[in-house]
C-alpha cells in the first residue's frame, strides 16, 4: 500500500498535477534588477509570494473587452457584408485563442449598436449618429456568431456618458447629436464637467428621469436579444471632481438629508440595485439566466482613508466616482465583478498583489463571482511595464485564490493587433502556454 502511494504521487508529479498543499511558491523578483518585489510598496514590509507554476483550470472566465467608443477595437462599416466579415474574423480569433467570453460595447455614448426605440444608432457603427447599416441588425448577428463558437456574449453598456471629451460647449455639442438622442431632447438632465480645457457631458445620475431611462434602455436589450449578461463599465460619476455641477438636483431630490457624497453614492446604488432586480425578474419570467456584471475601477478605497480599504494610495472609486462596489458585492447585487487591476506588482500607489488579495477577501462568502481585469495595452508603454512576464505573473498569482474565477483583458486590439512587441510577447505566453486548452465559463 505504501509503495502504491509513492507511485501514484510520482505519476501525478510527472503529468503536472499537484495535490493541495504541494504547490511550490517562490518570491517574485524584478527581472531587470533581481530584487525582491515588495508586496505593497512602503505600506507593507512583506514580499510578493507567487506560485512557481501556473495551474490551468478547465472552468474559468477568459474574457476580452471590445471597445467601440472612438472605434478603438472595431471600425466603422458602411455595408453589412463588411461588418459581418470583420466580426467573424474577430470571433474566430477569440475562439482560436481559447477565449470564452466576449464583452462587446453596445452603448458607448448614450447611443446603440442595434435598432432601438430609445437611442439613436451610434456614430461608431456607420460613421454618423442616427444612421445604421440598412436592413442589418449588428447585435443580433454578433450574438448568433458568438454562440455558434460556444462563447458567451456580454452586452456592455456605458450608462451615463454623452461624450467623454469635447472642445465644444454643452449646448454646441448637444446640437451635433441626433434629434432622437435623450441628451439632446432633455438638456436639463445633462451635466457638463470641465476636464482641463475640454468638457465632459454625462447624464445626471441624480435625476429620476435619467434612472428610468437607463433601466428602459437595458430592458429593451433584455427583451429583444439573447445576451448572456448585461455589463456596466467603470464610468459612473466622472473621474474628475465635479464640484457643485449637480447642486440643484441635490437640493431638489435629497429627501433623506444625506451628505452630498452619500447622496451621489445612493444614486449609483439605485441604478445597480434596480438593474439587478430587473434582470432577476426577467430571468424568472422568461426562464433565462442572464447575468449582471460590473467592471469598476480597481481601488474601492485606501486603508488610510477607510478601515476596510486596500493597501493602496490611489484614486478611490468610493469617494471620487461614488461607486460603492464593496457594498454591491456584499449585498449580492452582482452576479460577477471584474475590478480593473491595470497596474504592476511594483506600482507604489496600486500594487497588484495587495489588490488581488483585497478583492479575493471582499468576495469571499458572497454569491458574486470574481474575475480580474488585466491591462493588455500596458506592456511596453512605460518603464514599469517592461517585464514581458508581468501579465503572466499576474495570472499565476491569481491561482493562489480559489475566489478568482478568471481573467478579462482590455482590449481586443492590444491582444490581436498589438502596438508594441511587448504586448504581443506578454499575451503569447498566456494564450500559447496558460490557455493551451479550452475552458468553460464558471
């Protein structure tokens, strides 16, 4: 019996399978300097400990964002045949690389990549807002082709953005929009926030009519398309300080006498909570299983400002964007969350290991699935991102936590049409080695 145990253990080691407690670990080193990587910069005296080898999983989320705003990942098309050809190439690329989840941006700027009763055609479809491709429904086609390849289609919405950056004034910009655009029809419901020399326009999250409109927009897609998930990105209140841009709305609708910050958080909470309820109701009525996910900024709060925060020193979504992501997770308002951890292990303000640990701890005991958002666009863009193994090391680190059920990469262009050779090298290791075999979604 003892001999059999030794033989079985040896066979397991030969085929690369390890039993619990037998996984080897090592201290992570900077490949340029050879120095040990600190766990959380000056906020901790620990070093990063990482599994020596990647442990592949047959059940995990392998996702990718396809951004349509400014046509980052998908071009303008005048004809359906060209749209179809390009999307089929995209879907085939994802399938060949063993991705299993496509997160496609169908509402980049208060508009639509589908025929809508509520929103105009996006200018990023055919080049002009309000104009689609005659006789063609892009969303229906994309969902069919995605499902043909055994992948999930997650419909990505930016709930509030009208425009992220314009030199025009609010009134000037709204006049450029389609007469069907909600923002043009109701300019009093649009906030204008100064961003340097330019302006950012967004639907006012505190306005009841805005909340109703966003929910109607999501419901229209739920009712008409076989999507696997509704996905919100990280843009809630702006990353920039908005000052008193919404002070009149605050005075009008703050019935519970909350502070301005708490009132703003409540506004975003209500969008998340009501979307969650609506999707659950839809699933119950239609016998479906549409999920609800959010990909927020990676830092909820810094520990120095909030006792429950992470060992970080960066921008805080809790107090800048008024997005209480931890609350959404703890209240089980989300089926999954994909925090955007777009930093390296050695980023002082936002060290990767400390954040991955924080999110794993936050998700523990909830019903929300945790996937990690990774920056495929970053390798080669700065001195901190010169390590070609950075992204692969991050995936290795993730395997320390059973709570981390997959990864998602931003974005398609950086994976399949990289601007820098380090982007290509970084993703090749993951696709060719770590994701050599397919996996199904959790």
